[in-house]
């Protein structure tokens, strides 16, 4: 179906949903939305564009118009009162990725996928194309300071971040498919790594003969999914990239993927691509410097919510800030992910000197017996690192403030990091503004 003129978006505060809302509005659609957990940066972006947003989910938010469309995010359950009202009225509904697939189906689309690095790679690729005059449209999974948002409007290729969860990637029809890497994740949907690979294999097979697949062809988790590819395959690891402003070898790999994808899309000189990458400043919640505590210690915020991402980030921090005392406030995301990667999370977090754990962020899940932050804290302690589980984000803030005061008496070289996919960033904001 085509997207009708009147669109109501349930869960509009989601980073992808908010970008799609801006895109639809720019194309002339009348867009409204609702979200009970709207972050301030996203709220500002939407209201500045004149998109009306309700902060409670109620049936009255749904337009009395059967020709309208309701688009909902994955965080919105089927029992949501607005989805129920749409069903009652006979208003059609689409998930975010179904709608995104509809919007992009006739456009030259570059989809950036993979377990890690999607957002940074998408932002880098968008910046390259924008800086070199290719004029992309882009939906990015975070706020990029250089773009003052998560949506870029242009007339060129459509760059979109594509998640594998619930096979969402298969809703898109990319001409260029980027796969940064593949690991087992989203264990509430994929029972094994093999299930993840199966989904990616279908995505690879869907790329047309005239298309391009940009990936790490030597990766043992990726090689098996490429056997049935029709499109040309480009190994992004062969690209050279300049010194970046971002820390970590993983960001250099993201830059290589972005560079390879940009060159697959446009005729570009290495030098102009490298100039763009060298000035890339990063994105919201990707090891973002938030400021300092009252005692003068740097506070960073990071989105890492998978053990590999936590491990790579903390390893990079150790390398960059040698000798620093590292305190991590971690917000476990999903009961299923915490259960299935409990030991790996403990090993990764044990790279810090001190760990404070918030209660598990449930998102779309109900609690699972025996899966708690307290259990994770005990496993971290067993590995020799101090760890404490507290009962709320307010308690996390209080703990970090106390640590900052204590550290001032014993050390002048400390790094504070809030980490996780939930709303732990609010702690970083509190630490640097109180």
C-alpha cells in the first residue's frame, strides 16, 4: 500500500520512528504521534518541526479517519490502547520497518546492517555522501551533532540503518547492503547464531544482480551467508582510513565499511572520503563526552548493550586513558539478553575498576525468574572487580556522586561511563548538570 496523507505514529519517540516522522512530514503527510517515554532531544526535534506529540497513550489520540494509517514501533505491544482503537475503527496499521520498506521500495537504498556499528557506520556514510555533494536522504539510529538530528533530507541515495531483529531487514529492498559483522543477539527472537545467519543469508540473496554487498568476507560468521549472493561483494576491510577523532579499532572498521559503501554508491576519490571521515565527530550516546562531575572527572555516555560492544569500548578506554580509574554505571537491557549473555557481560564489565548496575531495563519483556542485576553483580565480583546493584536510576546517580567525591580524595585520574541501551544517559545528564 502507499502511505496515506494522514499518519499517526505510536511510539514516535523511538529514534527510527522520529526520523521516519520527519521524512513523512517533509513529503507532505500530516503526521501526529504519541510516546510515554519521550527523550528531550527527540521531543525537541519533533516539536521544532511542528509535529504534534502526545505523551500518553490514549484512544483519543487516534484520528477519526479510516483513510489514515497507524505506524507503531516494536516497543508498542498489541494491547496498546491506540492500536486497539485503530483496530476498532478499521484503520490499517504498519510496523516501523513495514512502513520504511514501503517508503523506500522505489528508491536507491543503502541499508546498513550488522550486530555492531550500524549507527556509527550509517552516520559516517551519510556524512561522506553529504560532504562530497551526493545529497543523500538518511535515517540514522541516533542524533548526529553535525546534522543536528537523526534525519537528513536530500535528493540522492536513501541511507537507512537496518536492524535484524524480527527479520526487519527483510522488509527493505536495498541496492547496496552493508553488513558490518554478525554475532548472536536478540535472543528473544533468534534462538541461535545460526538463526541470525539464516536471516542475513536471505537478505544477501535479496540484493539484486546489479547491486552490491559490502562486508567482511573473511569473517567466519559472514562467509557462510555469502554463498548464494547474486550481487557483487566488496570486502570493506581492504579499505585504508585516516586517523579518526573516535577511539577504538572498532570505529576504524566502521569507517572502512562506510568508505567502501560510499565508493560503491558514487564515483569518489579516496582523498575526499578520507577528509570527511577525519572530521567525523561521532553520534549521540556513542562514547559521547557529556561533561564533568562537580569534582572535575570526565563523564562519558555509551550505548553499548551487548557484551562484545562493552568489551571493545572498555578495552579502547583502557588504551586511550592509560592509568585512569574507570567506573561504569551499566543498565542491562532486556531480561532475555541478560540471561543468555550473563557470563559474557560479567567478563566484559570486569574490565572496569568499579561497576554500578541499574535494574534491568525491560523494554518489551516481562521479568524472568532468577535474572537480575544482583546476580550479574555477584558474577563480576567473583572475577575480582567491585560491583554493586542498586534499585533505581536515582540510586545510580547517588552512587556515582559519592564515588566522585571519594575519588577526589584519592585520585585525580578517573573516567565515569554510563552505559546501556535504556535511559541510563539520564544519569550522565544528572552528574554533569547537578
